[in-house]
C-alpha cells in the first residue's frame, strides 16, 4: 500500500488507517473481540500502519475498550505502526467534555496503560463543540506531555463542523495542531475547503466516515432493518430511502478494478491530493479488504469526478 507523509509531523503512514470505534461501541452491530483482533492482524498483514482509537470507545463502566483490543491485536508489532488516540470525552461519564490540563494528563496516562505503549503518535482533541470547552491550561500540559515523549503530535478530531471549523483553521494556522481528522465522503463534502486550506498550512488530514456509516458500502437498501445499537437506527424511512437513492445514482463509479461502491467511495476520497489518509471503520477482514482495494486502484477520471460533483445536491448529516 502507498505510504504518505503526514504533513509537517515528520511521520509517514499507509493511505488507509484502521479506526476502532466499531470494536468497542458496537455502533454498526455487534463485533466479537476475536473478530476485532483478527481484523487488526489482517490490517497488519496488508500494510496498514496507522490505527486510530480513543478512551471514548468503551462502555458506560469502562473507558478505552478499543484501546485494550488494539494492544492485543498489535502485540509485538506496535513499534512498526503509528497509533492515534484522543482525549476530552470518555464513555464512562457519558462523553461529557473535559479539555483541561488535569484531564489531558490523566487521559494520556490511561491510554498508554491500555495500549501497552510508551507513546501516542497523534493525540486528538476529541470533538470539542466550541472554543468555550477548551481550558487555557491545556496547551501547556500538552507541551509537557510532548517534551516527556508521551505524545508526538497534536490533532483536532472535528465534530459540529459549522461550529468548530474556524477553531480548526486557527489552530492549524497557528501550528497548535499538526493533524485534522474530519468527516469527508461522497455524501458529505462540507469540509472540502478546510481540507484544502489546512493542507496548505502543512497540516495532515485524516478523512473519516468516508462510507457514510455504511450507506456508501452499497449494502444498505430501503428495506434494511437496523439493530437497536446501530447508529443508523435514528433515521426515518424517508431519510434512508433518500440516502439509498443517492448512492444508487453513483453506481457508474463501479468498474473492473473498483468492484463495488465501497471501493469506489474510498478511491474518490483518496483522489483528493490534500487528504493524507482515510480511516476505515471496518469491523471485519472482508470489509477492510474493500478499503485496501479502493486505495490500491487507479484514480477516477475527470469525467467521473465531474459527474459525481453534479449529482451532489446536499451534504447528508454526519454521525
């Protein structure tokens, strides 16, 4: 798999990274720990070198379940890869925001223990909803954690895009952060201008939710019944039908070396030269294989990109 430089961080990684939200939070349905570990091992075997996790990816009683699973899956190969984790929101307290110096240190120390490592390669602010959530003392503490070697770089994992885009822009321009993680897909392109501008600053871009929580996999139909713990359960039938209709309109992107919509959707994201890597939310080996195939395929044509742009009438809500 192609390896890319991560902006000004001095680090490089594969174009496909593996996100681990689904392993603990079960947001796309139940995933057995054995299946999660098998998926991590498959990722390693196929050249995936960036793994994204968070303390929030846990349960109401235990933070960081996905971090523990990731450590088990990586085993002795941890030093061959990069790990990104996050701070500021935790599953055990209902994701209440705490972006303070004290919580940043506690969070990093907890993540290091669960990950069985001595460093986090990228530490993300986990989805602040606005500047009012950021404590002034946190920056000095993050600098101390960097000087101690416990974190190597700092990023912003963006949520509430319209409320926090300006914050991300300022942090990128001021070089307070080196990486931005943001929703970007054929179904949601609202971050495109930020991606372009931040890349010019030398900020690395991690694209996430690039299969739109499964809709761009092509596996969801109008009649799909979601389990109660599936994130898509929240949508009414009318919204599901609208999303499915839109995905079906993009079927022209499927071709010999892009065997399905999942692969074509991955390829579309990676055709943007400002995107450093794409985070797979795969919950098993078969799904991850599609992400890898999409990354390894040749780019879409200018005509295909133009047609896809013409069909894009609005941005569908992100998770």
